């Protein structure tokens, strides 16, 4: 994410000659996305403490309970 923001900032440089060429921008976006996919895949294998199962509340007291 930081790399993408840095790339965006370089594209917004005040002087046009300081802005990167589109070929470089496309290459960098591809690299950032590839790293993001790898990071996402490895993060999904780590335990994050978040359950994928739906939450079930106990002792509801909702509209259905009487």
C-alpha cells in the first residue's frame, strides 16, 4: 500500500519532467499487485484469531423469543 501511495505521489509531481513514464508506472503497479497477492496468500494461512463461522448470540431476547 505504501509503495502504491509513493507511486501516486510521484505521478502528481508539479513538474511534468519529474513524473514517471507510463511504462514505468504500469510496471510498478504490476509489481505492487503481485506482492499484494503473495502477501494476501501467506496471511490467509496464518492464524489471525478471526473466525470464518457466523456469529451466534446466546440468550437473544429478539422478536422471536417469548
